[in-house]
C-alpha cells in the first residue's frame, strides 16, 4: 500500500464507523465472540485448526466454537 493511501486511511479511521458496520451500539459492550464466531456459525466452515506438539490436528467449525462458548 502506498504511504499516501495508508495515511489517508489512517486519518479517516473512526471507531464509530467500525461500530456501525458491525452493528454495535455506541453504549454497548463489544462482544468479539458474537461478532466473529456467531456471525459465521451457519457457514459450515472451519474456524480454527489446532496442531498439538505431537502433530495431531484438530479442526473446529464456527458452530462448534459457538456451542462451546
């Protein structure tokens, strides 16, 4: 990204715009679980891939993470 584009984006950024885009009210507590996981729980997509020290892989869908929270 060009420096001028980054500067313009940085200068135009507002949390009010972010809150509005994500459906958060001005006085509401932000809940990232709802905004990230619950929003995609019906997609059937994998949200998290965990590989332990032994190399065993576990995959979790957005729905599984939503139900576990």
